[in-house]
C-alpha cells in the first residue's frame, strides 16, 4: 500500500498533528491513528482493526514471543473459541471472576442453542476438559502448551485500543501441567523469566510483583504480574503468571498415575500476554515526533534518502541502490524514499513511522565515499563510510535497542519513590509508583488502597527490595514493602 497516497478514510499524516507526548492520553490516541497502528472506527465498542503497518509491528512482537516460548519447551496449539456453559460454569471462583465479562452465543441461525456457548474470555475451561483426556501418567508431564488467539471480555471500564479491548486480538496464553506444586512453582519462576526476556527484547523495563490475594487470578493460588510505568505515571499490567495449584485439576478431574502407581491431582500454571505489549513499547519509547520503534520490531529499520541534484542524480541513485541491496543482503528491513517529497517532509514521515535509522547520500558524501546516518532516538548526524555499511548499520541497530532499554529503565526507576506516609504516597503516585511498608494483612491493604485511591500492585518479587518500617494503616512492624500506583 503506497504510503503517501491518501488511503480511503486514512487521516493523512500532514493534516493530523500529533499532540506533544506530555499530553500522553491525547498523544496515544493520535499515534494509534496517524501512526497507522489500528483503525478505531469499527462499529462495535472495544473492537478495533489492525492497519497493515501496525500489524507488521504485531507480527514481529509475536515472532519474538513465539521464538522464546518455542525455545523453552512449550508447544503451540489451538483450542476452540466456543465453550459450553456446562464446562465454563464448573470452577466457582473462575465463574465469579468472569461472569460479568463473558459474551454468550445463544442461537445457531434462528434456532436457539440447547446449551449456551461462551466466547472464551481466557481458555482454562476450553482446555482443561481436554487435558483430563490427555494426561494419564507422570510420563505425560510436564505438559507445556500455548496458543495465540483472540479472546473476548465485556470490559465495563473505559475501552482503549491496545490497552483495554473487548476483543483481545493477540492473547498469548500458556497452560502447563506438572506432577507437584513445587514443579508448578518452578514453572511460574521460569515463565516470569521468559516474560522478562520478551520485554528486554522489546526494550521495555518491567516491575515484577506478587499480586495481593484479592487481586490474583480467579481460581488461582497466586499471581505474579509484570507492570510497566506509562509516561503519565500510571502502570499497565503487561503480563501475568498464575500458579493454579490443584484447583482446576480437582474441578476438571485431571489426575495422573505417579511413580508409585497412585492417582494424584496435577498442579497447573497459566500465563498470558496481550497486545498491551505493543501499547507498552509504543508508549515507553515514542516521542513528540511519533513512533520510536525498537529495531527488533520496526517494520522499516532503515530508510535511505537520496539527496538529488540535476547533474549527479545517476551517481547518487546508484550509490543508494547499492546501499539498499547490501543492507537487504544483511537481513535488514530497508526502504528507499526517492519520492518527490521535500527532504523535510520525508524526515517527518519516516520519523512519525518510527524507522530506526535514516541514511542520506548526496554528491558531497559520494566524493568522500561516505553517507550521513541519523538514529531516530538520538537525532544526531553521523558520517559513516560506505565501505562496510551493512556491518555499521547492524551494529548501530543493536546499540539502539540496548540504548532504548537503558534509557527506559533509568526513567522507570526515577518514577518509583519510597514513601513513609500515605499522604506522601498520594502525592507521588501522581507521577509514578510509590513504595511503602505493609504488614501484609488484607484489611490494612484495603485501607491503604482506599486512602490513596490507588491500587496495591503487590510485593516486589525480588528480595532486594526489603525495607523494614511501620505499616501506615496499623502501625505494626512491617517486613515487606508494596508498590502502589494508579493502574490502567
Ligand atoms: N481487556 C484487555 N485488553 C487487553 N489486554 C488485556 C485485557 N485483559 C487482560 N489483558 C492482558 O492479558 C493478560 C492475561 O490476562 S489475565 O486475565 O491476567 N490472565 C489470564 O487470563 C490467564 N488465563 C493467563 S493466560 C493480562 O496480564 C493483561 O496484560
Ligand atoms: Zn497493617
């Protein structure tokens, strides 16, 4: 699809002006549109349409996710979308957690269905009846499957593209089965590590915490969550890992014969990531000019722009074509922009689209066998030799991914403030995350959330965060701290 031709209905980049990133909410809504990520005009609330450019980012993000899942003993599969009410309504806590959110199919054509079918909000109740048929002995364990599907949740809170959808189009859910509680705990820890690796490849820093009991997954034992801090200081939950214990095994009667020949309930985990991963990378790295995409997921990593003058056009075009071919040979996603746009308009267009590097070549560069290279995140001009340009660019792209992570990680850490009183917390969560001691009892937790009008994300998953102090709700000695923030 030619970029500068006005597509039917698309907001032309020149017309719509991107608000400054400091007005994050408006910036995000605008970048989704003029950055050609998703079209929000689909006539069903909470459902959005991927533009091809946005889908190109999604394809690479989920390529990274699949690569990490496939190389850590998981197998990908696919379960049905529709779940019979009889199966869906089996696990009491799970039902309570999802009954307000589930969409039901009640008719086949004009014929009412004798059993209503749920559109999967998540797939435990589709998968676990099959796990009961598949798991027989400890030799079948561990079973580690995942799928990337669309799921449906009738979200009542404010829906938002990529952040809170009613059709979650990119729901990667893993469901594992183990012989013991300890094996499942080890899998939870492995999954947290895999998610951390995924987000490191997206250059997105994460806060890892154990959710308080009142916020764990419905039907689970405990939940470890990965959050990131968005530019407006609110946190976005971008991954969750749940230890399910034997809860679902007892509900769905999933048993295995142990080495002593006895029947035992299995222990399970499940863990999910959605297109919030894309919301996070767009939000954390973007700037006033538009998208800043980590090279690993940018549809166009390099744009080559010829600087043309009448008498040197042929030589410059040849040099540019040579650069494009050598970068393509090195596996780099490169485009040449030889359109008749003015150079300034070209820079604007490719900066908005988040291409990582711009290479300009004009007659003066040719005389020195060099080119001008400009990195999207830094903006400075570098003069590089045309010799070995593919190696130079490959190294620069790697460096950019590392630098984006380091910069975002430093920024996130600067947005976390240790506090002693709830008034301090209420102040600090306007621009980030507060930490405060907590005695660990639910009543105090509820009181802290109420007084600060914010959420307890949970206790840091790393022991490094131990800080002794007094629980602000009851004054007792507290051995742990909690993260508190406004959440999306
Ligand atoms: N409405 C939504 N829109 C976009 N992403 C969502 C939405 N609801 C949840 N998510 C994302 O999906 C992840 C997994 O969802 S969940 O409810 O926490 N966990 C599960 O459903 C478990 N079955 C693990 S797959 C969440 O961490 C969150 O990042
Ligand atoms: Zn307390």
